[in-house]
C-alpha cells in the first residue's frame, strides 16, 4: 500500500488530506488528464477512464430518472469486476 500511495500517485501521499477532493472529483481529474489510460482490469477486460466515465454517467442518469438523489441509499449487489466499479462511480 505504501508503494501505491508514495510511488504511483501524483505527488505521493503525504499527511491526511493531501489528496484533496471526493472520489468523484479525483476520478474526474484523472479522466481529464488521460481518458485513454486503463482504469480497470478484470478477467482480461480493460476499461479506460473515458469509457468508465461514460458507463458511470449512464448509471447516474438512470438513478436520477428513478428519483435517486444525493442523500438516497442504494444497494449494490455485484461480483467484483468492471460493473461493480461502474455502479459505485455512477452513484457518486
């Protein structure tokens, strides 16, 4: 974990709060930086940040159309994989 935080993240990870922003904000920043970069690999399937954003936005629109808002609780029951990441990001 230390290697990920100190070596792979831009600027490394310092004290608490050094990675400012929500998961959604940090994700959007990465999409803006490099949408073609691989975001998720699961069972041989690679999905780019741009494609992940497209799929997550589709989920978000579906949730909104069903009356789900910022304070709503939505259960997610999926196996680990691309669809789980899409669902979690779509609910952010």
